[in-house]
C-alpha cells in the first residue's frame, strides 16, 4: 500500500521555531486540488437521506430548498437568488469537507483492493495427502492451505507447518520480507501477502470478506465508520442549539410584525443558517474521518473510532521495555579493569576478543572501543595466523588465539571456567566488579587473557540496556499531560528499577507474567483510569482485550491482532505515544471548531439584526458597529462569510489543530484564546471585508 | 453624600454581610443534608405522611416524590382559594375565579409567585398564611432538595442513590428555612414590618378621601418571601409597600435574605463534593455576573439624560424616594438574578436598558446566584455544557467533578437548556400573534412588547416579578403563564434528577494533570462566557425589539 507510507512531513512545517519536540503531531497532508476533485462527490451527497445524519446541515438543506422556491416565485429579486446560491454553496461546502476526507481513504482502499486479487487457494484435504485448487473466496475457517514460493496467501491464518519469508508490503508498505513460521509468536499470516521463498501450510482463521485486508479497506474507505460516543454527544448539543435558534428565528416573525417590520422568509432563513452552528456541523464528520486517516498514515489501523477517542483519555500507558523504552539489545557501556591492568589494555583485549562475535552485544564492544578509546576496528583478515573463536550460544564466549596469546570475552561463568582450565586464578576484584554491575541492573562480561604471564582476568565489560534517545523527555511530556507510564519487563526487579530510573518512567512491573499484566490493567481500570498497551504474543491477547486501547503489533499472532482494537503495521511499540497524541488532537480539533463556530454568532447578530430592524427602530443602527453598507449587503455578507469559513477551515479540520503535549490548563488557555476570542473577532473582520467588496457592485452598496 | 456613593456603600455592606454568613451557613446546610439523625418533630412528620426517611431513593423515586408532593400542593392551594368565600378569617373576600386560582396555585407551588391578583383586595388571612406562606416554605425546600440530589449525583459513585426526598424536604423546612425565617421575621418586625391579624381599616388620606388598609401576618410572610426566593408580596405593591419594607435598612436586609441561601449553597456544594475550591469557582461565576449586572444597572439608572433625570439625580420614576436609585437597582438585579420576583420599584419604569437588564437576568436562567436550589442546579447544568466544549479543547472526552459527560449526560443537559427558551419564546410569539392578548398592554411600541416578553420570561423562569403595565388577570394570561410556570419549574427538575441518577451510577475518573481544572479562574471565566453567549444568542432578537430598541432610541 504505497499511499499508506508514513507521512511525517507536516511536523516540520508546524514546529519551525518552536521548542524541540513541539507540535510533534503534525497533521495529514492537505492538497487544495482535493477540493476540486471531490466536488462531484459533494454534490452527490445532497441526497436528503444522507444529509439527515447531520441535523445542522439538514436544516441548511431545507432552508436552501425553501429559498429556492421563493426565489423562483419572484425571479426578479436578485437578493433572493444571491442568498439561495450561497445557501446551496454552504451545503455543498459541508459535503465537500466530508468528501475530501473520504477521498483520501478511497485512494488507499483502491491500492489495497489490487492486493486482494482473487487468489487461488490450494486447499489440503482432511488427511493432508491431496490438494485441490479452489477460489480464495470459498475458504472456510479451519481449512488448511499450502503456499509456496510466489503464491499469494489466500486468507488470514496461522502457519501450522514450515517456515517462509513473506512480502507483506501490500499491507505495511515495508518492502523488506519478514519470516513467518509455525508455532511461537510469528505464525500469523495475512491474506493478500506473498510468499517469497519456501513452503508453508496455513490454517485459515478468518472467513472470506472479514479478513484483515477487507477490514482495512472498509476502515480507510469509511464505509464501516460509525459515530463515536463523543461525536454523538457533540451532535446532540449541536442539535439542541439548532432547535434553540430555530425557536428564536421562528418566533421572531410575530415580534417583527408587531414592530411593523415583517421579514421576508428569505431573510429569516438567512438569519437561521447564520446562527445555527454550521461550521462545526459541516466539519464534524470530516474531523472524525481525518483523525482515523492520520492514524492510517502512521500505519496504525484503528478497528473503531471509539478506540481513537479512548486514546485521548488514556491515563496509564503500559510500555514493554524492550523495543519501546530500550533499544532491542544490550550494549557495552564501559570497560572496568581489575587492579594492575589499564583501561586501554582492557579495551584492546575486549575489542580483539569481540571481533569474532557477530551478536549485537559483541558489535557494541567493538564500537565502544573505537568511540571511547580510539581503537581502530581491526578485521579478522588483518591478523595472520589468528585462530578465531566465534561466539555461540553454547560456549557463550568469543575470542582469538594469536601470537601465542589467547584472549577471551564472554559470560562471567564461562570465562571463569576457561581461566581456571588454563591454570589461572580469578581475583576477587573481578568478582566484585561483576557483582556491582549486576546490582546496577547491567550484565557483566569478563575479559580474560592467557599469555606469558599466565591466565588471568583483565577486567569487566559493562553491558547495559540502552534507553532510546529522547525517552526521558517524552515521559516528562506525558507526565505533564497527566499520563502515567508503567514499564513492563521480564527482568528482575533490580534490573528493572535501574532502567526505570534511567528512562524516567513513573512505575515498573518486573518479572511480569501475562497474569500480572492483566491484574495491573484491572487495578488501574478499577480506579477509573483508561489503560493503553501494546502486545504481540498470544499470551498478550487477554490483556490487549482488557485494555481500553490495545495496540497489537502486525508481526504478532492473529490472536493478539484479534484482541486489540488497533494494529500497528510497523510493529513499533513506541507509536503508542503517538496514538495517544492523535486521539487528543482529534478531540481538541472538535472542541476548537465548536468554540469557534458558536463564538462566530455574535458578529452575525451585529450584522443582521440592525439590517432587519433599523428601519422601524433607527436606534438599532447603533448595533451596526461594522458600518455595513446596506441591509441587503449586511445579510448577504454574513451568509457568504458563513459559507466561506467552512472551506477556509477544511484544511484545519483535516490536518487537525496543532497539538503540543502540555498541561490541560495551558492547552485550554491557548485554544480558548485562539478559537474562542479568535472566533469572536474573525467574523467581524471577515464580514466587513466581504461587505466592502459587495458594496463595490452597483446596486448593492 | 451623593446617592451614587450611598448605593455603592450599600452594595459593599451587602457583600460584607453575605461573606460573613457564607461559611457558617454553607457548612451548616452541608451537615443538614449529610446527617443521619432525625429530630423528634421531623419523626412526627414522617409518621404523619407515612414516609421512611432512611430509604435511599433512585432518581425515578426521588422524582415521583417531587411531582406527587407538588401536585398535591397545587390541588390544595387551588381548593383553598376556591373555597375562600365560605371560610372564616377571610376578611369577607369572595372565592377566587378558577383561572386565577389555577394561576396562583401553580405560581406558588412553582416557587414563582407571579401574582395576577391584588393581595390586599383578594386574599384573606387563611389563604395568605395557611396557603401561600406554607408554599413559600415548601416550594423553596423542594428546590434545595433537587439541588442537593444533583450534588449527591456528583459526590456519590456507583450507587444510583440520591438520598431521600421526604427527608430532604422536611429538613430543608425544619432545620434551615424555619430557623432563619424566625430570626429574619424578628429583625423585620424590629424595622417596623407589621405582624397581626387585624381587619380592614378605613384611613383618611392627606389629600382628602379615604383608603382601606388591612393588617396581616406580613413579617412572617415577608421573610420567607425573600429567603425562599419566592417573591409573592402580601400587598400588591410588594416590597415597595411601607408595611412590607419600611426603611432603607429593612430594604438592604431583604436583599440580603434573597441572596443568602443561593450563594451559601455553593459552599454546601463544595463541601459535599469534597472540594471547596469547586464551590468557590461556582461562587465566583455567580458573583461576577451578579456584580456586573448590578454595576450596569446602577450605571444606566444614574446616567439617564434629560431634565427630569437631572433633577432627580437619575431615573427616579417608579422608585421609592426612601430607597433611591442605588438601593432600587441592587434590589431589582438581586430579585431577577434569583427566582425571587419581589420588587421594591417598578421595573417597567426603569430605563430601556435597565428593563433589559432585569429581563436578561431572568433569561440567563436565574443562576447568579439564582433561586434557592434552582440557582445551583441551573448553574451546574451550564457548568456541564461549558465543560463539554472546553473539555474537548484539552484533548479528553469531557468530565466534571470526576464524572464523564457522555451522550446521556449531554442529552439531559441539552433538554434542560431548551425548556425555558422554548416556553418564553413560543408563548410570547403566540401572545403577539393572537388578536386579544395584546389588549392587555398598557403601552404601545417596543415597551408594550417588553411587557409581554417580561411576563413570560418571568413565568417560565419562575421569577414572578411583573413589568407592570400588563393586565395579566385575563383567562389567556392566567392559563398560559400558569402552564409556563409549572412546565418551567418541573420539566427541568425531571432532567436534573435524571442527570443526577446517571452521574451517581458512574465510577469516578481520577484527576490528572491532563484533566480540565474546573476550580480555576480560567474556568470560571469560561463559564461566564458560555452563559452569556448561549443565553445572549437565544434572546438577542427578542431583546433587540424590546428593551434594546427602547434604550437605543434615546
């Protein structure tokens, strides 16, 4: 799915000049041309059966129809036609916002559909001896199918036999193949992906039409989109405001008649449309779709909008240590020589003995020697007559025999045995150093040598978990946002605490079993907290299901993917933090535009009320503080502003308002200033400008 | 001393007195509604009405109590008025007509005290003291009970239980209103308010001719009229009448009584939800609106232009010279920002803007500080609406006092804010559209429209004050205002109690740094803004054609 590659570009343009890390959640991309290409869809959405889902815009639609009828009845009334035209535009602009948001999903869905060509399944018979070719769409749960090099996997399932490399780029956008094998946590395969080598037998776990790729298509297309709880609640509030304004306008006519200023139906409809919260009503569903879309762009699939909303409310994050907080592997951090040995000697021996160790830990020793002690990396071929001893899981040691000198590096136990075997003694100093490292949560590796002076330990390499760059700052940010982070690890409490302290998480769960995780989630939830976590293994499934936001890694088992309410196609657990931020950004965008929309009304009253009644009560012209040219131009300007502001805010609705992790107080102050006060002031300026422009047209000013 | 300074000093004295009473009374009321003990007289009442005060009620049961009690009250009061002619102690007054009896019964049970009758010419001692004064106590206690039920909705979790209506009702009367009323009545009597059961006296006038005055248990009714934010005067002239409100001090004291309980309830609220700061935020919101309205009112009444204004030092028409502009303005704002509706001056005679301020005060929903109980629950509903919009802006689904504001909560809050605007606007529009109701207007033009707009605003919001000028004793006004008063009182209560029920079933959400702080000045400011904008937008067109047109014409 090439279109679904992560687009992180906007973060740069929004955060320029801000503090580092500010505005990290940029928005999705918005291309003004989308407004044009989506126009036909917007017109198609004028179907009343579609419009009725948004009560606010439905009222505008009815208003448009009424003014059209009235304009037809009096075809010479330019004002009626102008209002009618702009009311229709208001409705279409609202549909346009939604169409643009959906349009982006459609493009992604098309790409996905291509991957989901009608594959042919090679189904194994019950006894596993014969196979038949059937269309993939006829597969049932429990069927076993065979896939070989070049085959497209016909449906979602688990590998029950064999191991294969699979190209999952159709789903993840990642071109490097992944290994899928029977048993363990890497057994899940997804329909539509391609086997690159070897042969596997797959047990189908999903019905055709409900596979992962099908659900993905539905999701990005918005076909399965249901209103989220908060969206429903907001819709109710908007509907009730619409009713209030409907009452205010409908009852206005008798008052106006009494005052001797009976209003035309067209003016009343114009007033109503200006007052009801059309801005937010028009953009509400686009905001929701765009929020899901922002997740898709980060290669996260949310199975429900509810989960995205819940992400904004999360107050506890459970983060797996490995891969999320620390780099996947331990790395050498320092060399500690025993008395009588210099650091440089030790570094030299450590490097030499690690050259034959291709594990990440071994490489890190070479890197440390180079970076800290300036030791050029030597290559195995450089040393003549050297006998290399490669690291294996059995010996747990690596080293080299060269020039009558034997150097070894490895796990403490193995090296001690080796030294003793060579007739050497292990001093107490080495043991103390090793203990100290263990207590600090690290792993000691011993370096020993056997030369003319006999066998002896030179010193200890301190291997430790390396916390990813910037994690402490991120956790500080999360804390300011009111989110508690809990590190989950299988390490012993000592090691866990050391890493937790270094990373700056609030709490940790050491020697964690799936049951412990589950208990922790339930405990947090009992206190009213919402919990988010990531997981990939089958044993994570219950916890993923229990968590309010459960993000399953795409590399994980199908049980895990089934249990979570989001799937991260990149399988990057750190993304959980971004998911939370996207959830918050979605809610903030909704709130900001609602505030803006309501605040807008004040200016519209100041434009329309004097225009309607200054004839009978000249004093009311005092309220015309914008000094609008004429009653007609005042009302028309308000209606035009009301329509144009929707288009003007489409990019904001799609990208989401800028979000920076900070305390609720500061966020409220900022957004209230920007969208509350801004919403009060902006229309005064906008309406005045439109009026200035209109007054240039002969016959209006 | 100029009258401006006098008015300002009176306002400061009032704030000082309210501040002194705030803590002890607020804490006392919190204890009253949290206590497990029952006093002997209370137990007698429970036995008499067959209620078990220990039973915890879910919201439907609580609501049934409220509605049943109020329905019985309406019937009783209606019957009492209809039978007045045949009862002793009625000063010879005849029975009240059905439409007016309905209107008056609805009015006093709904804590409105809209009066389409002249007290001293229609109601005898039995109806006044045995019917109307009793309702002044119990209708106020019902209001506080519903507010307390909502507060329990926030304070309690996962129970669904809101307390016991009968216990709350009886305690409100016995432990709060009665003791305060006794003290207040003594102060009023000391000021010169009458308290007797004298008959009708014929007295001579300075200008010649005679006038009929009757006595009555005025002080005891006056005190609860203010304390319970009822507002129904013993005499038609209400608190402008020297028997009800003889001196500038009694005037200030009556304003104090009006504001006493509504403000103190914010402390009760803070106590009961376990965070006094939350109570202060609500208090601050109420206080800002109240002071701003009072300041605006004084400004517009003192700033009147023209020769008559200049001679009198401001808009003195319709105001008592013993109170002056300052004290009249303070009274007018206090009575319309609460659901009291007592008047010591004629709102109809205020400047155009001044009349608009009294109307807008009621249209805000009477929440600053509002009626006893109803002010608090009305303000909490607005707090929920404000939290809903602002809460989104901090990136969380909204919550208030640890309770999620979800679909159900917002639906009930939205219904609540729909009720009174719907009643006010629809009835006013009907009255303007129909041929006959407009005959009741004394004035024409914008002022005539204001009379009718004011009447329905006052009725639907349960205020009860009149703009004067409007002859409301017609079948149309008696019936429609009666209906507006009942619906305006009890429909919102249905939504408030349902909301309380929904809140109390929730489990609380713990507060974190990501939670919107609702106990900060920023939030109080936001709440003021929400209230002013939402109400302002609702009524702006109507106000533009009434008081604004009038005020801007000058």
